[in-house]
C-alpha cells in the first residue's frame, strides 16, 4: 500500500483514538452480497468517524497546477472536518483500480442508534410500502431526504471534489440555524473523488484505462462498484454527477432519446425546474461566463445529449428513482494557459458546482413532500404493474411527442436452471447483476410449468411487479430499434440487453407469473458437474469454461480441441482430480466425452494484442496471458513464445520499420495465429495476405443487439443467437479458403441504432445475410478468424467472450 510510514499512522491513530474514533486496519471492504440489506440491528449511530490513512506528498499530482486540492491532502482535510464536530462521517469505502482510497462521506445532524435505525426503516418503507409511506405524517416530518454527489468521475475534470469539500466544510462548522435545520432534515452523501487515479494523473479514465461514466450497469471497475452501491443504498432524491467542461455550463435534463423504462413524468416535473433554479443561481455568481446555462432538453436538438443508455451515472440513478443531473462546469483549465488563468477558471468551476449542490438541496426542501411522494410513486407503480404514463405535450415547457419513449413491461422473466439454460454460470452472473443493481430476484422451490415448457426447481423468477422494475427491465428486455426516431446520438450503445448479450437463457413471460412457491435470493449460484467415470468433455459457452481450460493447460493436462470447438480430456485419475478442482473453482459442467473421440492437442496460448484496455482485459477474463503489442514494439514484444496476435486496433503494415516488419514476418512464418476485430482486423488480414475479404463498416455510431445466424463451426457451435455490435462490420468477396462462422440475419438489427448513408451501402439492408465472423487458414498456414461483431466492447458483451476464446484456441492450435 502506498501511504505514510506505519509510525506516522500509528501516531495519528493514537491521537485521534482519544475522541473515540475507529481506526481501520485497511480499506472498508464492500459487502459480499451488496444486494442484501444490512440488518436493522446492525445500523449504527451517526457520526461514524474513522481515521483515514494519509498519503505521501506527491508534487507530480496533476491537480496542483490547476489550483485544486491534491489527492494527498483530501484525507487530512476529511480527518480535520470529522474532528471539527459531530456532523461528518468519512470512511474509506473501497480502492480504485490504481490502488488509491475511495472516500465516502455523509453529512447530517447527529443520530442516535435508534434515530439511525428509524431513518433506515423509513428509507426501506418508501420502497417496500410506498403507498403508505408517502403519506405517513411521522415519516414526512422526520425522514432525512438524501442527496448524493458524485465528484470527479473523469479524472481531469477536477473541481467537483473541491466543491464537495467546500460544502462539507461549511456544513460541518456552520452555526447558522438554517444550516442546522437543513442537516436535521437531510443526509448529504458524497463520493469525494470517484476517480483518484485520473485525478492524480490528469487523465479522463482510471488507471485501468476505462471511462467510468460508461460503466454503470456493466460495473467492470471497482470505482463504479462503489458508485452503484452508494446510489442503491442511499436512494437519493437528487443525484449530481459533477463534470467539466462545456461552455456555457451544461445541466440535465437531456434531449431524447430517453430510456424507455423510466417514469419520465415523475422526473421531468422536477428535473427541469431545478435546472432552471441552478441556472438562476449561476447568474447570481456574477461571472460573465455563468450568465446562461445550456440545458439540452431546452436548448438542443434530439440526440445531441441524450439520457438513453443506463451506463452513465445519472441514467442509472434515474432508474433508481432519483432526479439526476450531469453538471458540466464551463471553463477548461487545461491546455496552454497562464498559471493565474488556470486558477481563475478552476475557482469559477468550483463555484458552479457549489451552486448546483446547494440549489438542489434547497429544491428538495422547497418541495419536500412532493419529491418524497414522487419517489415513492415510482416504486408504487412498479409494485402495481401499471403501464407507463402517456405524457401530454407541454407537460413541462418544451415537452413534445419527440420526447415520448415507452416500453411495455412483461409480467415476469424466467432465468432457467438445468437443461433449458445455455450457461449456468452466465445465469448466476446475470442474477448477481440484477440484485446488486437494486433489483429483486426469486427462486422457484419446486419444478413448475408455463405453457408447454417445464422449468426445474432452482430456476430464477423475476417478477416485474417490483419497485425498480424499470432498472430490471432495462437490463433484461431486448430494447428498441430507434433508427427512424433520431438522426444522431450522443454516444453508443443504442441497445445493450444483458438478457440477450451476457450468455444466459432468459425467457419472457408476457402475461404470467409462475404459480410456484418463490423465495427471494441475493446472489446467483451455479453448480458445476463432473461425471462419475470416463473421459471428459467441456463445451465452451462461457468465460468460466475458458478459465477452466486454461487452468488445466497450465497444470500440464493434455486438453484436446474437438471439431465443434468443445474440448476433451482423458479421464485419468489425475485429470479427474484436477477437473474436479475446476468444477469447485469455476462451477463449470463437464460431461462424458463421446466414444472414440479424437481432437487436436492444445497448448497454452500466449496472446499479443494490438488494442486497448478492453482487448487486454477480455483476454485476461478468459484466462489467456495477454501482452501489449504496438507497431513500434513488434520487434521486442512479438517474441518466439507469442502464439497468436489479436488485432483490435490499427496496425499499419506498410509503415513498419524494417526491424518491426521482420518480427512480424517471423511470427507469420512460424504459423502464428491471428484473430482480427472489426475493420482493423480485416485490414491487417488483407495487408498480410491471410484471408481475402472485403470488409464494410456501418456508421460509426451504429450499435446495439444484432440478430445473427450461427453456422456451427469451432468458433460459434452452440453460441447464443444474438450478438453485440459497435460499428458493425460485415465481410463479402470471400476467398476460397474462407469459411463463414456467423452471419447477420435477414433483419440484422434487433435493437439499437443503425442508419444508412445516402447510397445505402452501409445500412442494415446491405449487411443482411452477410458474414459477421469468418475463419480460414492462410496459404502460409496461419489460422485466422475475423470478427465483424464486438466481443470486447467495454467488457460488456460477456456472452461473446466464449466465441473470442474459441477463436483464439482454433487459430493458435489448428
């Protein structure tokens, strides 16, 4: 751990222990089951003070030239604010990807243990019994309405952290009776810097290379895991996500398309008035740069700044029944500026974020009964299974038919277990996502039947009559084709559907809730299986299957790839013992291998990859050793032990230096395998004469869930019937040595956005029936697979990871 020497920490702890503070030995761990509520008996009084470990001075912190607080000064600041009174509770709530502490802070008036339990009980009552809770006099009088502030999610958009600390300091020390009243009626929860890696380095992503404000509902990073936990636990009335830099200051609400699962009438009635109030507060600052805000709903055309995909913090928060905002402060302090100008700009930006926090808090107070009622109303509609409301034109100024986005909720979903499930481990992973995101999942206690289909006991049932049905349905439903509704999108994905792209079988029951005893569960479970005797076969249909294969190879087991892409291992006593370990470790399911099977002996595969964090981490998720390769480093990275080259980014063969070109030629000459993604992979294949194909790409913003047809080869045998696309690519003009593994269906786009150019050459009609995955062996003996789909997109399409892993195994060891 990077931090102060132990002696310094010990002295600090000894000093502060005299006031009864808890001294954590390490960062507070996230709960093992985030979806399970804490027992009321375990709720403690507030404040809960902790000594935050201190970090060494870092003169290279990119915050310093901007004039904002360096990371190493945040913990001392919070320790001092906790010591200043009885209103601030700060804790280390997790670790960033780069190892920094993540700080969660609650500011409120002190609460005894019984007070804190009552607050927790009321918070749950609003969700569990909304019709009663929202009119309860004691609740309305005593409930502390929550406000959540998420700061600095983009590392080089700094000032939200400073505004949060300024507000905390003022509220921690103020003797103003108005502040005291606010804190008796509210809880303010702050994620002080949700991206400390980027804050210190002066970069947008975290240390792992991810834009965290694209990771909600995917939750691949520890930082977004904490954001999700804080939103689900806090149930904030208003959520503020503090950013920069858009001039004039940008404030939600957003343009259409709007997520079809939101009770948008209950959001926009508050979202727009509070945005206007923030704009008025910015004017009062008196700066020329803050005299007008940009409110996309009011000021922009559809598609310019939408709130459609739930991957952003505000979009996710709205599905949690919060009134969310992205706040983009106006003045960029980066670039070629004088030191004085940097500081001036960052000071104004800090003021802007402070106004947003205080105005939103005041809005909650001015409309207290109504915002509590409306948050509960979202939950009530979910419990009642009511259809979404038709919102009339001019419901708020500017609302029109272009804003109406709706869906129809099914009665329930079933995620089967047993023979009807494509992947038990994928099903368990999907259940975990639903529960950890605030959804409710139950499990059948006995077999049941719906129509002509029988489900076995243990199958998961997702009743859509639940408080956060919009969130759950947003993850499970296919989504919509919005190509004809908007000409532009802020960004993809235009559809996501973890129900279709994460590899699990999910059945939609439009009018039925299964008639079977159901029990609520808080995590998904998969039970692996090992036959009692004989040779073993493992059908690779999930990332966990690939982890098991690579683990067995690492232990020296002889693993053979069969013609359908599955693997077999001889059933020796040692092999069965090692396979049993994989069953326990990864919950994989082995079956008896077919009689008289034969296959290709596999070896451990070392993959060199050209690409970014997504390619690297997808390979790691499926158990391959991954080494970064670039055009400038081929000579030193494409060494003799690299078996396969994954081309996920541009690698221009024509511009290679002689030394790097020689290394590439040597790799190909020793029959190195190649897997290519998108147009970059196809271009590399053509430039090195591997496979002869013509690759055509859709619009750069075309994305979503595709209908596909699998051909049943070693890459796609048994694969899921849908795929994920992000700028879809298709292959024509196939050479004689090229086999089609997968094609786009006659109707290629199930959900998302995929427009065509004027000539019609890059739209859905042009892609229909064309190859989306191809494979072949080059004249020189190189196994090659090309993907027109996107199996590595932000670690999202987990159901496509086994296709990529199968492609690696086939291309590397034919």
